[in-house]
């Protein structure tokens, strides 16, 4: 009696495909480290640069933002800029990963590989 595979790929093919995707994901992660996004708030008073793999690369604060009597406003501006940079970085990361996966990863999963 002959074995039938009923149209299912063999295990060797699946492993090769998985290894190929793993290599592509590693290459994409390296690329994400080089891609950056910039978020500015307060009319450019605070600027944050983040990589697409969600690392803060640079924070710039203009001198006029520094008011010793109002530190809370500066803290809010920095927090807002960081959160916006990370949001943009996540969006860019998902777009880059979708190029490899065909968009088959759920939101937030791009950072797992």
C-alpha cells in the first residue's frame, strides 16, 4: 500500500521554509536597527529619535523649554515625544515585517523575531 500525503508538504520542505523565514526575520531585525523615526512636540521644543526596533536614539530639548518653575510641562513634553516616537517605530516595524510575512503576524508580534 502506498503512502499518500493528501497534498500536505513534507516535513523537510516545512523546515526549509521555516529556516528561510527565520533568516529573513533576522535580516529584517538588523535593518530595523538602522531605520529611524522622529517625533517632535511643542512646536519642535522637544524632539525624540527612535529606531524601528524601538530604541531611543536621541533626545533634543531646546533651551526655552527649560523653566525651573515648570518642570512638569517639560516632563509631559518629553513623555509625549517618546510615546509618539515609539508608536511610529512600532508602525514602521510592522510594515517592514509584513514585507516578509505577507502581513500574517498579529499586531505587536513584529518585535518577537
